[in-house]
C-alpha cells in the first residue's frame, strides 16, 4: 500500500542518518507516524479492500495472526516492518517487548498503563517475583501515537476499549537490548511465556491430555513431571494448563509444586485466583453493550486501585466527579437486566438498602468506622456492618474501588 511504503522509505532514510542506532529508533518511528498521521489518511475499509484485491502482499511477519485477531504487514525494510493489527478481543496482559518502535491508534481507543517492577526474588532471567506499581495511565484516542521501548524500560498494558480497535505498529524484528520478553501478573509474578523447550511443551501437552481425559495415573505423572523440570518450566505449564483441563487442575499441580518450592506455589496460587477474578469480569463485560458499563469494567480489570481509576475518570469525564461517575454507573448496572438466566443484573449481585448506603459512602471516601456507625444504628450491629463492607470489597467489580478505603480511621 503506497501510503505505508512512503512512510517506510522516509523512516528508513531518517534512521540511516542515525547510523541505525536502535536507541534512536522509537523516537524516529513516533515522529514519522505523527507526521504521516495514518488515522487521518487511511480508511479501514480501504485497507481491507486492498488486502483482497492486491496480487502481492509484503512479506508477512505474523502470517497466523498470533498477535492480534488480524495481523497484516503492510511494508518492510531490512531491519524494521510496519504492521496493522486489528483487535476484537481485549487483553489485560502486562508485558515488556523484545523490540523497538512505535504504535499509532488507527481506529478505536485504548487504555494504556505504564508500570514499574521492583524485583524481590529471582529464580532465573525468565522467572522473577516483585512488586508492580502504576506509573501513569492514559486514554489513547484515535490518532494517538506512542513509542515502544525494549525490555523493562517500558512495561505496559494496553486494553482496547472498542471492537474492533486497530493499531499501526512500526517495529524492529527483535532487539539486542531487551530480551527475554517477560509477562507480568499483578500478583507479582514475572515470567517469559514465549520461551519454548520441545520437551517441556510435550510434557505440558501430555499433562493436558491426562487431566482432560481423567487418566488414572494423572497425579503420578504430574509429580514426576514437576519434579523433573526447572521452576520457569513448571510456571509456564501451570499458567497455561487451566483453559484446557478441568477447573481444579492448576490447583492440583500447584499442590505438587508446593512440596518443592512453597514460595513459588503460593505466588502461582494467587496468580490463578486473580486470573479467575479477571475471567469473571470479562464475562460481565460481555453482558452489556453500554459504553459506560464497559468502561467501568475495563477500569477495574486493568487498574489496581482507586487513585489510578480516578486519574482516568478525570480524563474521560472532566466535568463530573469520579465519586458520582462511579456510583451512577454501578447503580445503572444494578438496574440493567443480565443476559444470562442466573444473573438478575449486569452488576452480577443484588444491593439492598444497607449495602447501597455502605457502598455509596465508601465510594465517597468515608472510613469503615464512619460507614459502620452510619448503617448499624446500634452498637451491637457495628461488627455486622464491618462484615458487610468486607463482603462488598470482595466483589470483583468493587475490590479495586474499595480495598484501599477499608482501613479503620
């Protein structure tokens, strides 16, 4: 496509003047994308029509579309290429890259969060434990352009708010500066999900088969397998096996791992628990088409605390207080019928008069003591009121909104 060929040619010339220095490439790519402004020049339907009518596509760097629901290479040069990625599913993955470049929002909008990671335990260069902290969160609208830095210099998550969302990515094939490509979990786990050893992959496949079919030797096979592989390989197997086997399989494998490495087992148990919470929120998000409902669910899926969520709400609705926006949205979800027979509302649980009052006060910054006294009405009921606050904080939709506020004053 001529537009992207012109962009690639000018970027190539600019990079040559920088001696093809990889440290210079992200800024050059960002500057070129901002100058060419694909969102103002390219219509998505024109791009799709070009794909089905041209008799020659550039070399495809992701022919199976493993990254995105549809990945299309639109221009290539010796040491970089330009891809258009179409996303119909959103992901909460926090990750770093083993390449350099920049990306541009061609269609839709996305929520980008940049994170820092402070390592506290290292099993290997492909498996670590630490603390994730939000650095900044921003709403990227159509036309936004941002750099891609290799390695831990840019740990980010990018949640696509609309379906489809489309990004243009200018990138090097790989980087000498940032390997391996780690994925981060909010439990504190950091590991490389892309590193494949043939033997480990066959062990993973065999355990999937054994647990999926109820093989009588599945536990003995698991004990032998987990005891014979390194910690990273065990993590990769446990992290990927859940979607292909009965619900308790990952937990059973973690029990086996606990005999050898209790710390890693506890970390994986928390990781699996958080993944289940996220799955429930994604399921809720599929039950509503309301942009406001879907935005709230995207925020609690991707951000760990109220401060981070409020910072995005000030970008989304600058004329409305975050407290009011959150309460009005939760109330609307409660009043919207669910699409599944076992759900009375999109919110996923019912509110009564006491829980409404408690939730409204907690959202507005009142301490647990103030809430308990306000809704108890009698000293004997204060502990019941505290228990109600704890129950509310355990709800997947509410936990990032309430947990930091459940400390007594």
